[in-house]
C-alpha cells in the first residue's frame, strides 16, 4: 500500500450540489419508488390525481443535496488521513485502509463487522476532477433491516457527483448545514 499524500486540486469553498445514485441489489431504489407512485396515480380519479401530482412535484429529489463547504472543510477534504478518520467515525465497526491512486484520486477498502449496518468487504474512491467537481463511489454489503425484507445482506452501490454552484452559501452558511 502506498503512503497517501495530499489530494489535488483542493475544492473551492462555497455552495456545492451533489447528485447521488444508490443501487440496492442492482436496482435504483428511488426510481422504483417513483414507478410505484405513478402506478398508484393512474388508479386515482382525475381530481385526486392532479392533487397528488402537485404534492409529489413539490417533494425534493432525494438524490440531490446541497452543502456549504467552508475553507476549513475544503482543506480537510484533500487530507487523506482526515478523510480516513471521518470515514472510520461514520462507519465504526469497519477497518478501513486508504491508498492514493494518482494525485487526484484516493481509494479505500476494508472489512466491516456488521455492527452499524455494513458487513464484509467494502471499497470506494474519491476523485477530484477539478476544484469545482468531485466524484465518489462506494460499494459493499449492508444488513440494515430497512433495506432488506429478510436477514440476507444486500449489495449497496453508491455513486455521487458533486459540483460547485456558487461562492456564497446563503442560508447554508452555518457550518455543517445541508439540505436534503
């Protein structure tokens, strides 16, 4: 395993928008929910359908989030050890290792005990495309009851593309503030 160095380029502080796709056993769960909603809508009388469609249109897309990245956050995001510490904290029960894969890409892999939902081998990466775009991915197994109707772990594949939107975070200027 190579010693990880600082990742470049550093992301610009400001407002970032992220679009994520999560597959559960190869299926896009969000798309499945939308299809089920559409099937229910087709069964409703026109007046009720219009009302429900208006309600559904006002709901945010769960796959898109907005985050305020401060200058301090941006500095930590290029520090492999800080990223590893954050990952270890959010996924306790996982033994993770990091490895640099080029100057702008960091890969990680590890094994999880299942204590907090993840079980078995997992892997992922973070790539800085530019100071205004980053991409990340993760794959592994989860034993969260909410994701499975039985006791078998499900395969989770998560990809995310984040893009800088503006220098000013506006209402999200409070550190750690996000909208989902």
